[in-house]
C-alpha cells in the first residue's frame, strides 16, 4: 500500500495572474452594445472580442466623415485595435459578422468599379482611334478622363508600400483588418529590414500625418494628405508575447497607439446556439447603421484628400476631457499608478477623444457631448487596466504550465493512484509526447509536493477515489 509522505504543504506550480476584467459593454451605447452581446452569446466568444471587432468596424465607417477639433488641434477618428486569442477561439467568426456591412458595401463598389472601368477603357480606345484619324490636324483630341480608382476598403495582408499606394490612388479611407494578424506582422512588410519603415508609417497614419515617400525611380515618390486608416489585428498568443516585448516595435510606439485585449478563452463552454444572426433585430440595426455611414459620400478635395467636418466639444464635454487628460498626466510620473504603462497611457486621452468622436458620428451628433466622453473614458479605463495586466504578467514557463495542466487533469479524472504505464497508455496526449517528457512532468509535480511515490505507484494529493 502506498504511504502518504508529505514533507510540506503543496507549492503552487504557477503564479496566479489576474484574470481579465469584464468588458464594459454598456459604454458602447444603445446600438453597438446589443450587437456585441448577441455576437458574444450566439458565437460563444468573450464580449471583449466581439466588442473589438464591432468598434473597429464602426471606426472604419466613421473615420472619413469627421475629425475631433479641440483648441485648433485635430484628432482623427481612426482606431488601432489588437486582439490576442488562440486558434479555435472563433476570431474569424466574430470578425466576419462584425465586418459584414463593410464587406457588402465593398462588394457593391467593386461591381460599380468594373462597370466604370469598362466605360473608361472604351472611351480611351475611341480617343486613340480619333487621334490616329486626326493625326495631321492642328488640334488633335486629348483624352483627359481619369481612370477610376480601385475601391479597396479592407486589406488583410498588404505590404506597407501596397497599403500606402491604395490610400494615395484608391479610397482615402481604409481598414487593415486580419483575423490572422501574424500573416501581416510575419510577412515581408514586417521583416527586420522593413520593420522600422512599416511601423513608422502605421504610426504616422494613426496620427493623421501626410503620406510622404521619396524614391529615385520616376513615379515612385508619393505625397498625399488627409488619409485615414483603422486597424484591427488578431494575434496568436505565442506571437503576441514576442511582439509586445519587441524593443523596436515598442520604441516606435505602435503598440502604445493600440487598444489591446487578451481575454480568457471560453473553449469548453460554447454550446451551440440555434440562432440565425442574419435575422437578429439587434444585428440588423447595427448592419443598417454601418451601411448607411459607408454609403454616405465623403467630402474630398481635388487631390482626393478627405475633408472631414469638424466635431467640436460642448463646454461640459471639453472640461470633462481636460480633467481626464490632467488626471492621466499626473499618474505618469516615476511613482504614478500608470508609470509602468507610460507609453500607452500617454495616448489614452487622445484615444478617448477618438472613441467619443466615433460615438458622435454614429449617433448623428453635430458635437461631442459629455456622455460621449464619459462612455469613451469608461472603455479607456478598461484598456489601461488590461495593458497593465499584460505588462505585469510573469513570463510563461511551458514546463510548469504543462505540469499544472496535468495536475488539473488528474484531479478532474480522480486518478488518485496511478503508474507511469497508466499515464502513457491513457493519460492526456500533451503529457505523453515521450516517456522522458512524462517523467519530467511527474518530477515537477513531486518537487512541488503534489505527488508521492513508492518507486512504482504515484499518489495524487487531495484527490478522492470517486
């Protein structure tokens, strides 16, 4: 009979990291909040994940129509969002539903573009024919019709050069959206040689700065004003962990501009919901409103630049935002509450204005009201807490994580006593990659006082024999 010899209390295998807080869905307002709740409920995703996709799509639909204007300073409505989630967490499904109205608009625009392009080519051919016919005349016909611009609204994995060209010669308002953000961040646009150029360009676009590219080749230099880009990338945890610690990316401040979430997975709890979201009233209201905003023409200049209307702040909203700005600033010092996330916190007040502006345009408000600032501030509080949580987490130890996972499996399956052979035959797959790996996990559990052994049998501490 195996004797229990516990030398000391069991030691935790993993340090308990704080769980992510519940996303403040109500702050999204009467239109977006119900859509987020339905997407999360039916698709089985965290509300934070659904909120990221919906908020990013709303920024895409509103950014071309207005800028926040405060004391002569211009704040675009563009938002950059990052969502960290594993494969199987239904990132693709929720993003597909959130982006559906934008995809439908884009499809309609491509159909119209093909028709315009066919007419343009026919007119160009006629012009060439007339020029050939009148070659000897004093005033040959000159074809001045511009070629129609490609209506690419959403791009998933462009190079940074392709993205800037699309903004210069195509639509002046775009979205960089990818449910597999690693395809973009791991592509040639983010190789070591191009990474600095890419993140600098993305940061400049967030700021609303002109696109400025100088090249020696004729026709390759670009200069374009008042373009807008919103971004939503979904990343795998392993890649996110590397990127968030990348000194080059952090040094350029690209992540400081992003609203980042890393919610707890709901895998294992997502029972099927027999609901047709295409007929859901809450989603229909959301799709209709986003579609209306996308079909509303942008005001543009002769050079194709956007001329968004100015969104001023009502007096109470202005004072509320100034108080918020100053409160954040006082917490950025060496011993302040936000000192460890200074880069992100320094952009927080700007992001509050952007989110408030998105709400105002969504609700057809001519001014930013105090409620818009308050709701945006509630969301920003969540994002600051989330980035603090992620920053303060201890680096992952894969061996300890798998040892902890094996312990929880043994406890759940009520394996109070077992042998190595039992584990290799019937244990969880991750624990039986090899005999050496299995023994390594068992040694970790023994060192942490969760297992004892007589040389053949292992006994699990505090597990009933049910």
